[in-house]
C-alpha cells in the first residue's frame, strides 16, 4: 500500500453533538489546507415551478452571513489569499475553502456562518439574481445545455427532479422570492452535513476549532429525507431536435437510465462505461467517432451514478452535416458492446487504470478531501481506498457484459440534438 | 519552501530540468517545444496545433492507440496543448512508472508517422474543434480584437488557425514543420516528483541521448510597431448578451515593466491561480474591477488579464454586460478604473494584499507536481526557469509609483483596441 492509502484509512472521523460529520486528514507536504463539504440538500428538494432554487440559495450563502456582509467576507479572506465558496447542486449543496494553514480558523468560522446564519440581504439577492439571469441567458444559447435539457425531459417524468437542469430557467429564477431562499435554507441541517479538512493540520486542534464553528450549528427538527419518484422504464427510442440559429456545431446526447452508486451492479457498470467511452481518448466511442471517422473533437460516455439512478449517456459535438452519421456510430458501438461485451485486454486495461491512478487522485489536499467526502456520502468506510484494488480486481468480464446488457440498449433510449437548423439543400 | 530546480544539458542540446518532490509517490514528465502559433507563416495558421495532434497518432514502435493504452494501464494521465509561444506534452504517472513518459516522448520527438490517412481524419477533428469554439460569441469578439491589435506580428491569428488554412494544409507541410521544430535542441524536458535525480538522469540519457541535434531554427522577425491610435471593432451576431473586450499592446515577460504590470493586473482582478488546471483560490471579488463593474450591476462578470509571453502581447479588460445595460457604459466604467490608477496610483494595502495572494497561490500550486512542472517549463520557454524562483521577489520590489507609471505608459488610448459584441435580433430562443 502506498503511504497515501494508509493516510486515508487513518483519517480522523469525528461526529459533533449536532450530528455533523468531520473527516480530518493530516497532509504535511504543503503549508496549505483545503476544506470541502456538502449538505445533503439540493435540487432534488425543489419543485418544478421553483427550479433553480437550490442553486440560487447555495450561491446566496456568501452574500451575507453572521455579522459579515458579502464585501467583508471576500475582503477578509482574499487579503490573506484564502477563498470560500458555496453552491447548490443536484443532490447536495457544496461548500469549500482554501487557505494557508494559519487561516483555517477564519475560513471555518465564515463557512459555519454561511451554512448556519446566512442573512440573504434583499439587495444582494437581487444582485445575484441579475448575475444568474445573464449566466442563464448565456447557457440557454449553448448547444450542450439545450441538448441536455431535452434529453433529461425525455428520460424522466416531469415530477422527477432529474427531468430538469439544476440551473433553473429564466422564468423560474425570475419568480423566486427572498422568502423562498429563507424557506429552502431551513432544510439545511448539521446532521445532513459532512466536512473534510485536509492539510498541514493536527486533527485534535481542528476538532477544537470545529466545536466552536460548524459543531455549534444548532439542529432544528429532523434532517431532510429524500424520496425520489419512480421512473417508468423507456419502451421506445425517443428523439428531440432543438434548432438553434447562429450556431456552427451541433451537440448530440444519447442516454438511458443508469443506476445508483450503491447498486450491486455499480462496479461492473462503471467499468463498462470506462471501456465504452472513457479509457484513452474516449474508449470505443472516441476510437470510432473521433479517431476512425474524424467527426468530432469530443465524443465520450458518462455514468452518473449517485443517490439515485442518473443518466448513462454518450455525447458528441459534430458538424450539422455529420449528425446522423455520428448517431449511427454511437448506436453501432453500443450495440456491439451489448452483443459482445468487453475483451480480456479491455478489462485488464480498465482494472490497471482504475487501481494505478489512485495515487494521482490523492496527490493534492483537494483530491484527498474529495475522496473523503465520497467515502462518507456512500458509506464506503475509511478503508475503502485499501479495499479498492480488490473490489476492482474481482469484477469479471462477464459481469461487465451483463451490466452492459442490463442497462444499455439500442431500442429503448433517448436522443437529443441541438444545433443549427437542418439544411434543406 | 520548494526544493531548487537542477539544470542538465545533454550533448545534443536537450535541456533537462529536474526537481525532486517526495510528498507523494507521483512523478510528472513534461516536454516543451519552442514552437507555437507565433512561429506560423501566413497560409499555415493552425499548423503548430495540428502537429501536436499528430503526435498522438503513432510511431513505428507505438501504433496509434498504444500510447493511450500504455498510460492508462500504468495508471497515468496525459495530454498536450499548443499556445502562442510553446507546445507541451505531459504524462503524470505513479512514480515507479515514469520511465514510460521518457520512452513515449523520446520516441515521438523524432519518429511520429504522420500517416496520410491519419492526417485527413485529424483535419476534420480539428475543424470540429474550431466549430465548437465558434458556437461561443466570445470567440468571435476575441479573434476580431486580436486580429486588429496585431498588424505585423503573428499573434494576429488564433492558435486553432483559420478554417481555410486547415482545409488546405498538406501532410508534407505538417511533416516539414514537425522536423523543423521537434529537435532536442529546441526542447526542454521537465521532471518533477518522487525520484532520485542521478538514477533518473541515466534513464534520460538512455532515451534522449541518441537523438540527433537539429539545425538552427528560423527566427520570428516580426516586431509589432507602436500603435498610432485607438482602433474599434463591433461584432454583430446572434448571442445572449453584449460583451466588451479592451486590449492594450503590452510588454513581454522579459521587460523590466513585466512585474509592475503583473501587480497592476492583480490589483484590478486579484492574483490568479498559476495553473490553468485550476486549484487556486478565488481572489477577484475584493479587487477593483469586480467592485466597480459587478457590484454596481453593470456587468455579470468582469476581469483583467495579463499573461507572460515571449513577444509583446496584450493587457486586456473584459466584461459580460448585464441585461438592461449597454456596452458603451461598461466600456466607460472599465476605462475609469484604469484612469483612477493613472491619476492616484494604488495603496500600500493593495500591494501587500497582492503579495500575500501571490505567496498563497504559489503554495497551492506546489501541492501538485504537475502544476510545478507546468510553471518551470513555461518560464523556461519564455525566458528562464529561474523566474519561478525569482518572481516573488520581483513582485515584492514593485512600488506604487511603478504601478502608476506602467498604467500611464502602456494603458493609453492610442495603444488600445476596443471591441464590442452586440447580439442581433434573429436568435431563436431554442425552446
């Protein structure tokens, strides 16, 4: 075992009286510290008519917290070369800080205020809304945004939060009130919060600092649960084209329903995804669409396995004239993978990559903190990194082929294309 | 804070820069070539970047696909990129596998195939890359501003090249360009990580030592003349917002005025992370431009940029205009921030803050061997790797008066290009 792996296994896991979980890892290689955390509250807890509320609330946390204004927070942190940030995502609201080690108490105090005592000053909420609306107008005119919006709407029923984008829409963000942010913030709960702290720190001293910051966040009521609506299976190939004038390139998104991170099929499916569309320059998909046919600068697949079953998708950016050829190539590779499964060589390559690259992902404080958060979120145990090579080594080619057959399909899928309108010539 | 860089030169002229870092069992190997879009003749724009792509397309001993597979099998990551002044390739690997990086880079420095079928397939991949960039309104504005800012120097054209050149460049032109610039005496190998220098240098000698020295390189002769007045350009296309970009011709990184201009940039926008791979602290929200443009709700985003370059390049101001505001107002607000510094200079507190931010960003950057090697190699391409170590002192020596002087000298009306992007009406809302 590499020293890092033992390092993670030896991380300190501390549960505060309010239920907050802290994971602390000493890494003396630089005089820096990274804080990364998440509250298990996100866009999955918002309604369709308030789409964007989790993102807006998360981004507003820094706009005033405790005794400090936004201007005081950024002035006080930035003059020391530190930073703090927060943002709302699909399942969680993330927060992060970076500091030279002597400034850790400052950023923990500010992050605790942001989570427990945000003030949402009305003029700051309006300022932020203006920035959100401009960013939304920009992303609404991106082909990838439009293709993904269409693909998610086809893949999930409208009552399911996965059917939308977390950014919200211009209409929903315009309609959000400050009271909505205050109410949504009530869902944040210390017992639904994990924080990872990694750097040149002594765990005992960090715990003492936490006691007076995040550990002092009073719990109100029970932590929020999550009840995702059922997802009816796809029974046909569904397609939606989104014409966008003024664009040069089209984005193609193909997707099926994937699986949860805690599903027993997770490791075989994850390795199937590596082989189909990630290893090297985009796995088999990249080999066909980019390397063999020269049609796209990017073509790859993604398995979004989280608390719920997110999309298992493949994407490509292609010239409008090549859209149909690219779709054919994507479907051809999916069909071939489902029919034949992986080769022995592919399985062994994927295994070697996943186990060999562990040390790379654990090089920096941010990397270690991200690993610790994932371990806590999915209940993997602090010895997960030590067990990981054996977990990956135990996945067989047959299991990978079975996972591919169970989830991938060339008859039941969704397809979305956003780009320049088709030419009639 | 970090161990010193050691320099070694092989008999064929290859410069090898090493830094031992034993904090994690990881080593990175970078090879840098002194070639970028700056070296491209008219009619061959984009050729440096295309050559970079061809170096992933195989050699006789390592067919296409083998390189990616070997790196993946060894648990590594790799990439390559082309910029105006340089082209670089790296592999970051578990430390006991770093020999693979040496094998790959020594092989493809001289043995890349440039197979005609692969050249044709990559032509359309690169055009696809260009078309992807063209989906963004900022690309159109940026290319127009740079084209106007440089009338003589090849910084005029984008790194990706012009589509007409990408359609016309031949396999033989690519191969000739490769042979001209990919030689040990035009390259720098940077190794940072968990190794014993003496042992690793023996392997470097084994892989790179036999490569033949190449001929002297064609010089870039063009010198951009002193601009003779403000130039303005307005791009009108479908788009979601108005954008403003102001570009002043500014000194290269070897000028004594580089450090004062870098401090000026940081006073305006915070001291940025040194790595394009991210990982630093965000420091712009307490700086002058954010306060004057974003806090006042004129812009949704606004920033300055000033990067070290080989030849004089640009000091730039950019903003995304907020709904209900207009480009002219935002332009005026950006220029007011420059005028304030020209008249009143900067405060001692601002200088102290910039220095603290720079020191913190260096510390964050040093967590990763890949990021360290990036800094060492980039500075050696532009001037000398020693700048990595001297830069903090250079910045610390800058006075408030220096900052005011360079703002007065370089950020003038006659040295600037002002670009606006104004959306046309026919944009489909995509719904």
